[in-house]
C-alpha cells in the first residue's frame, strides 16, 4: 500500500469534498505555475502555507518531502546563475554569475514550493480512493479512474514481489556491484517482476469478472457537495483569477 500520512485527520480540508479540492488545486496551481511575477509566486506560497496550516498536517513528514523537492531546485541554483545569460553580471570570486539566472532560479524555487504545498494541502488530505471516485464524478473517463484505483491497490503487491525475488537472489549470495553479472541479474529481477505482475493481473481480472465486475466500483459512502464546499471553491477560483490579473498587470 502507498503511504498516506496526510489523509488522516478531521480538519476543514479533510472534510471538504475531494472533487471541490481537485478543481481548486488545479486552478490555483495553474495560475501560480504560469506566472512570471515574484509577487504572485510569493503570494501563492503564502496561500499554500495557509492551506497546510488549515489541514493541520504533521510537520516532520511534510518537511522531509519538501526537502526532497528542493533538492531539484538546488540543481537549478547551481546551473542557472552560470548559464542564465543577460547583460547584468555579478562576480563570486572568479565566477561571473548572471543576475537573470539568479532571478529565474529564485522564481522557479518559489513556484515549485508553492505548487507542492498547495497540492499537498488540498489533495493529500484525501485518500487515493476518494480522489479516484471524485475524478469519476467530474466526468473524467471511467478507464482513467479504474486505472488509478487499481494501480494504487496493487502497486504495493508489485513491490512485495520484487522484494521477494531480491531476497531470493541475496540468499543465493548475490551482491550488487558494478559488473556485467550484476547488471544482468538486475535485468532478470525487473523482467521477472513484470512477468509475475502481468500473470497476477490476469488472475485478478478473472476473479473480478467472476464476482460480477462490470467496469465500475460500487461506492459504500457517497460524497456530497455542501454549501461550504462551494464557498471554498469560489474563494479558490477568485484567488486564481486575482493571481492571473496580477500577472497580466506586471507584464
């Protein structure tokens, strides 16, 4: 099973309709990601932080995942100041640094953190199953929702199958090194994992058909959109429109 540490809680965002959160996250993330303004990126980061605070997310796992995101932005801070170009340059010792590259790295960092915190605060507060059923309510293709739900359900089984094969290799004195034998063994492990996963998927599909599966999963609890959900969505859409107008005004 995929770990969902943020989906457990009783905050306002946890009780919000997942379909409303999907729409709100989409419009807000698009307005922030397409902006070229530092003010919009900073305001988006503030809004995203407020969503995480409202969701009462645990700090430790959120910080770890945010650190993983910023590892990639660190690479931008290493490369863009050296390759950003532009006429204005500053010097760090003997290295000429591009002011345009530094500004671009800062803008990307702000937007990446804002979008990540926004998606975490809005979408990670619902389970994958709830998001899949919400996508179906939003009239997305049924095959897409079935693919999402089954992938979530059986991805953990594929991981267990790989670990079992890897453990069998270790019991036969396999130790991974940088040689042709290790590369060939890893190739066999991945190939056998895919073959066994395919065979398991066929058995699962046959079992589902025997139990009357007709392409949809029945819902035990139906999520209903309340007035407060609509108010929250309207607030998010208005904020996204404000960000877009702010971006246009600064161009």
